[in-house]
């Protein structure tokens, strides 16, 4: 699945893509800048009121980001839009392709009306009362690594005070390209035109809140270079719905219940009987043909009443030990033919639950989803997990659970997720906005579906159940995690098109799965 998804690049990888395009293919940096600026101008035309030719303010720094702005200003002027360019640097500080494009723009401004250039050194020179229709932010781009300094910090604050649309070039100025942190202050863009490929900072931390709608501009860098600069064993990519839906399992004409199951769901306690019910139902709804719940014997009757279509088995304790032999005997062929395991929903955090988690995981030789209380019970068991997981266990923590288990610097969620998956030898599905799926070999996929509607009790159980159900149907753990989180988020997005996000419950996700799959699978 990964090789069909668009790459997401960090700054150094993007620079390498530029270098290879220039040196190996002979496409000049001047040409790349021309194409980038034209892409910005095209989007600016879309953002302008189609019935008018209102004035555009283009704010430029001295680097390549400013060079893109020079091109955009010139092209907009050619389209009939009056443009004011404010350059926050002396012209003799410009270098390379940015200097060449500044000179071209300056020559055009001398020969034709509608393009005015202002070389300024402070935000005080910017118009306060002038009427204009769009601001183009071409100040800083991807090279920023420390807090924005004066005068550009004041310029950014000026931008954010204006009641007009803002278009950022490549990255909102003030946003860190690699981890999406605001460096002191940052432009709040309505649209960001990013060059060649998505940048990680647009997708994580503050990035989505500051970048608005993101448009990836094709500026002539071939796909094979964009892919190769992010080595496939460590590639970061963005999930696409068409790719997910194309890979969803389909039942053959002669399929039977054991061909897509059983999915074994181990969980439940007197305090949390609903969690395994949600998880098991989700496994069945996503397509697992046979789902079995295994719970402590003291809650079996309670779960059996709730699950009229899903069998419930139990496991008993003899003294301080669990009777796994009895459990396996009772389950019989369902244990032997199990194709996936989910452990954790509603299990509770008592010490004896920890021994149950470890024993079930080692006895069931199938891919497994480790969720909820099982994550808590394994938080100090990295050696155990590493030795037994074979890279086929999927951990599904939210940010708080992940912080307890990881213990390292998680300011860059993508890097942290990749490091954790490698260290623990698991597929990590880190739930959040966005959710990030990382494989033990370094591959990462970022999912951008979902919204705050999913911040409600039980949706994590539904997600874990869907993941386990996809595992039972034969998807590889990495692909099952990618698919489940995408589908869960897309269902939440559909829900909120007609209903309040605050009203959604986990059961709503369950009820929408059949229709969603009918439309998309």
C-alpha cells in the first residue's frame, strides 16, 4: 500500500530532491522557481473574488520563498491584478535565482503599470487602511529553525490582523517545517501552496491549524526523485482514500466464516462490560466472519446478554493462576483457527489482568491488536513485547498512553512514532489529529481523516475492533492499522456533515460502517 501513497518530506529530503532535479535532470533552479511562483499565482486567482481585480499584497523575504513571491507578483500583474510587493531586505542581499526573478519583476514594473515594489525594513511601512483582496505570504518558507525575529515577527502579526484571505508559499511563515511547531509567531493562512510534496510540518502539531487548505504544486520534480529521497524503508506518506478502499479485503464466492475469522476479543470486566461489546461488534461489521469474545468468567453472563449474535467464552482462575488449558479446550476449533486477536478493551488494570494479557499474547500465534488496558499493563514490558511480537502486534495508544510508554521527546510525532515502533518491534497506531501509523522497519503513514467528534468514550474500542477484523481477513498489520484509522475518521467526517460533532457516540460509528463500506469498498 505504501508505494501508492504520496510522500511527506522533511526539509533535508526536499532540498535533496531539488538538488537532484537540478543536477541530474538539468532542470534549473530558476525554472523550478518560475513554476512554483506560477502555481502560487494560479491559486491566488482562485482565491480572489472572480468579479473583481482587487489589489494583492505580496510580502517577500530575501530567500527562495521570496523568489517564489516575485514570480507570483509578476504573473498576477500579467493577469490584470494590481500588486504591491513589499521586500523586507535590501535588493543587494538577494542571491541566486531569487535575485534573477527580482530583477525580472523590477523590469516589468518599470515598463508596465499595476506592479509596485516597496523595499522596506519594518512593519510600519505596511498599509493600514488600504483596501486589498489578498495577502501572499512569501517571507520565510522551510528554512526557519529558531523563533521569528524582528521585523518579520511584527509583519506576521500585521498579516494575522487583516480581515482578508491569506495565501502562504510552501509553508506559513513562522511554522517549523519538520515538526509543525510555531516558532514564536506564525502566519495563519487560509491556503498554503507547498512545492513538490507535502512537508511534515503541515500535518502535525500546530501545522493543520495554521496552514489552512493545502495545495501541492507540481513544479517539475519527478515522482521517482520524491520517492527516492525518502528511502522506502523509512518513507513517510499521506494516506489516500482510494488506495485504502482498493486494498480492503473482498469475500470470495466460496468464503466461509473461518476464511475471515475467528477474531478473538479478550477483555471485559464488571466495571467496563461495554468495551468488548463495541470492539467485537466493530470486528464483525468490518467483515470478520466469526468473532468470539473471551472474558473473565465472572462477567460472562453479563456480556452474553449484550452479545446475542457473537459467542462469548470465558476464562477462569484457579487461585492466582488463569486456567488457559480449560479456555482452549472450551473454545476448541475457534482457538485453533483464530486469525487475529484483540486484547485489552475493558479488561481493567488489576495485576492479575497483566498476567492474562501476557499469556494470551504468547499463546495465540496470530497477529494481535493491543489496546486500552492492555497497553497500560504492558507499559514497562518492552523486552517482553520485543521478544514475542515478531513485528505483528499493533499498539493503539492515544497521546497520553503513548507518553507513558515512550518516555522520550515526542515534540515531533512522526519521529517519535517511528522510534517507538522500532524499539518495541510493533506497528504503532498513534491516535490523534492526525493519527500516525508506524511500522518496525521505519515506514510511516499519516492519516488526515477524523475530527473532534471521535473524542468520545468507546470510539477507541470500535477502532481496535475494526483493526482486528481487518487482520482476520488477511491484511498485513501495517495495512490493517492504516485502513482502520482512515475508515473510522472518514465515518466521523461524514457524520459531522449533517450532525453536531458533540452528539456522536461510539455506537454511531458502528451503525454507519455497513453503508460506508457499501459506498466505498
